[in-house]
């Protein structure tokens, strides 16, 4: 993993991940992270409220991408096409050069109850934002909620598979495959429900 990145937030992320991997989340201080990143504690707290937020710095960007994707979806598209427009842009945040950082995070976050709770909040924030955007486009809050839950699950499942894979395939391919599976399952479920209602 490259030791430094040119931007302050990137350097802080690398420093935090390295230290959390070496010493554990609870035993790492904000001062240690700042020192490793080559910045002052004041600079760290100018960017982040606490050491935990360093790991979740992409949340606002993911929320914005999901909403913008749905809002910019082709008019007249099917609900699944609109969902894909909201989910697939999230993949652009995770570049291959940061895969090793993401692999370490996949170990660090589950080991800490505090980080697991924060990760769950991040996932919920993305789901809620996607659901609200889908509701505005589709006019059906219940349908939008089901699609948002399924879409975010597909994104996270694809991301987990991408992190674990030794292949260098793009994340968008993994998430796209998960979304295709979700669409197939929901279509079959809809047909089964319709058939049952007619009997």
C-alpha cells in the first residue's frame, strides 16, 4: 500500500487504517493518526469530528451519487433501470488502487462494535436517500423502499465479493451482476404473487 496520498483526507485515511491494523481501533489515538499522516491534530479535527469519521468520509458522496443517479435516470425507464441508475454510480468511489485499504477496513470495522454501528448507520443513510429519490421518481413509497433495500444490498454484496476476489475485475461488474440477480428474484416473486392471487 502506498504510504502517502497527496490530499490530506487521503493521508489521514491511510494513516488511520495502518494504525488501526497495527494497534487496534480502541488503542489508537487521533494524535497518533495525525502524526503518522504528517499533519497536526488541529488539521485532523478540521476535517473530521473524531477518528471514527476518518473511515466513513465517503458517506456524503455516496448519498449524493445515489440521489443524482436516480434524478438523472432516463425518463420513462422501468423501476429497475432507475434503480440501476442510482446504484451503479456508487462504484466509481472505490478505485482499484485503494483496494488494499478496503481489504483492511473489511477486517477493522467488524472487530469494533463502535465501527459496526457507524457502518450500519452509513448503510441506512444510503438506503434512506435512495428510497426517497426513488419515491419521488416512481410515486410509490412502498415499491421504492423495496427497491432501495434490494439495491443497497446488491451494492454491498458486490462490494464484499470484489474485496475478497484476487481478480482485478471492476467493482461495477460485480455490483451489476448482483443487481441482475435482484431483478430476476423480484420479477419471479411478483409473478408468483400474481399467480397466487388469481387462484
